[in-house]
């Protein structure tokens, strides 16, 4: 049971990091839309975090598969497939020359990923709390002292 708690703690911090990355990307795209940043800086900042996001999300999905958490694996598998498909088609980076043409589409993709990562975050928080409560009140871990017979 302690390993389950450790898994959900790791999942909690990873899902927080994924949320932070997507929010950072949305902020960069919004700054570009409102002309606070130039296209080169915006695309270079977003492109710097795309591959780490793909790796972290794929690792989390594989971790769920290895630890036999099928429901969480099935939730994260479509996003991993989407990331893999983008990477194979070489569409995972934002092109500086076409960023204004693709701005609304990129923002919509990031908003959908934000909604997905929020769903993942809340389900991980629920599982973390449930596992912590179960491990706290688990009867197998409580040792009752034996009474001495004189």
C-alpha cells in the first residue's frame, strides 16, 4: 500500500508540472496575440517545453501501465497517441513564419490539453487522498500488543 501512495504522490507532482507547462504555453500564445512578445521569442519558448512535455506525459502513461492502473492508463493513452502522432508527422513544433496563421488553432489545442490535464489532476488528487486514507486506517498495519499471562 505504501507503493500506491508513492505512485500517487509522483503522479500528483507530474500532473502539476504538466498543468504548469500548458499554462505557460497558453500565456506565451496570449502574449503573442496581444503583441507583447515577438513571434520568434514566443515560438522558441513554446518549442523549448514541447519535447519535455511529451516525454513526461508518456512516462506517466507508461508508469500507469507498469503499475496496473488500467483506468488511469486508458485516460492518458489517447493523449500519448496524439503526442506521438504529432511527433511522427513533425508537427509538434511551432513554426515562426506561420505562427500567426495557426494561433487560434494552437490556442484551442492547448485549451483542450489544459482541460484534460485538469481532469487528470483532479482524478489523481482523489486517488491520492483515497489511498492515504486507506493506508492510514489499514488493519494489516496495526499491531495489537499481546496480553501477558502470568
